C-alpha cells in the first residue's frame, strides 16, 4: 500500500473531510474550495488548505478542487478501497453494537467475525454477523490472515484475549476494556475509553 | 464546583491516573511516586510529576504521595463525587450498550434514562434502565434539570433529536451519529467517531 508522508494530525482530519464531502452529494462535476470546507467544518483556512494540498495537490485558484476527484484522493490515501478484515472478541451489548455498526467499511475496515466464550451468546446471535466460539479464534485468524483485533470483553479477561489475539497473528488491537494491556514490541494498541469523552464533556459544563 | 486552572492535556490524563490508582487497591496507607506511575503507564516522568503537582501539590521527596489522598484529590478535581445526570436518545444496540455501561459513574456521570421513538424498543427493554417514549424527553429533562445529552440515533434523525434536546435545556451533547450537528452558541458538542479510531489503527498497520 503506497503512502504519502502525511502528518498524524492531517491523517486524523482526513476522515472528517471525507465524511463531509460524501454527505454533500450530488457533487457530480462540482468544485469545492478549501475555504468552504474550512467554514463548514469550523476549521482553520490555512490548515485545510495544507491538508488538501498533501492529498490532492494544489487546488485551482478561486475555485478549489473537483469534488469527486478530491473524494477519490482522500479514499486512496486512507486506503478505503482496500478492505482490511478484523475480528472482535466479546459479543456483549457493546460488541454486538460494533459488529452491526455500518460505519467502519467507509474507512476500509470490515469486522468479519465475532467470538465469545459464552454459549448462550453464540446461540442467541443478536447480530447479523457470525459469532463463533473462542476455540475458533486462532484457526480463523490464521486462515484469514487477520491482523486487526477488537476487544470488548470485561477487564478481567481482556489480557487473556489480547494474548490469544497476538498468538493468532493479530498485530493491531483496539481495546475497549477499561484496563492497560501488556503487549509485545511491534504490536499496536489503541485504548478506547468511552467514559473519558463523557467525563470531558461534563467537566466543560462546569468551566 | 471549584476548579483549578488545569490544562486540557493534564485533564485528559487524570482519568487514566485515577483508573490506575483505583485498580491498585488495597492502597491503604501506601505511598505512590510519580516515577512509579509514569513507569507503569508508559508516560514521561516529568509530565506525570507536573500533572500530579497541579492536582495534589508536591509529593514527599523520594516517596511521593499518600495514594488514598491522591485518589481523593483527583476525584475532586474531576468532580467524580458530584454525579451529573444525562439522558440518551436512541435505544438501538449502541444506545443500550451505553445505557448499561458501568464505567461512566466512576467519572461522575449517570445516564438516568433512555428515550426512543420506536414502541418496539420501549416494550422489549434490552437494558436495565428505563426507556421512555420521545414525547417524555422534554418534561423529563426539565423536571430533572438535565444538561447532558447523548445521541445514538441514525444520522437522519440526529439533528431533530439535537434540537429537541437543546429546547429541553440540554447544553452539552455527545453525538455518535456520523454527521455534523448545528447547535446554537453556548451549547457544547463532542462528536464521537468510532470508525475514526479503527481507521487510524488500520492505517498504522501499513506504515
């Protein structure tokens, strides 16, 4: 996968631009300027201009970019057209919500299967995706060359699940369990803390 | 609520320290140093020292802080002991997962009720919390002086829900719907994009 040397902060804004552009359809043949995007997204003019220049070169003076081309350039940059498969372990409410969430594919990720150690969960299947027993995790990951894993179990079993994922070839983990995981060098970890977002918002209320 | 002038970045790390300290119980009478916290959380020594100094003053040389006191100071700073009630609209899978998520109260937020326009959802009640019909939203928020609202409906109805919340007195909104909301001045908005976290992790895989 070819990549431009794009700064982390810019990369973080690309999905926002993409979402903005996609929700402004029909854009057929339309031009869109960095200034318009900046205004609509409440971002700095210069920042947006620099970001788009990295992805799509300089826009035409006064008119900006061909919207469809800009969307394609951002999609290519984000790797949206190359779907990366992911597995999820822990098919509780949050796990099922993520399994059924339709927004990941727009960014090039597909959760292909969920795993759970509870037979009850496996039988009931609250979701549209397959939920498999835990002993299937390692063979499944190896057969399908899975490198991306999502952990939505409780904090008591998160480390065990993490270790199993790593043994199965997973090299990037998104952890929702409220605990620090120990990972070997070379494995990526993104710790999600939903409570933190809410705590931050609450704190703002009183400032 | 009294507040120290704590920088945003420090504030973002406080819940992490709190979670770390809470999961190290029993701490009764124990001392804990900034260096130990920095090591265990893989953070910079100087950073942790500065953060804790803002919240709890200087620690004792060589030994650090009385752990229980440090926990109390961080809790006070975060306002953990003053529970702020919140409402949630959209009792689908994600909404129900959030309604049942136990991690918010540790940071001083309690989701007191969910709302949904679907009678089917209201009847089935997949969650331990009350799910009320939409027409109850405004009276409920006014009666209970709700200022914090969570939106977990689809993008088609998110703006309508947002407007209803604002009319009902909500001044801080956490939006999970993948769309930009228009809010009046004075209302806080935190846009959650779960796909973004996953997209970022995926991109890292290929860099």
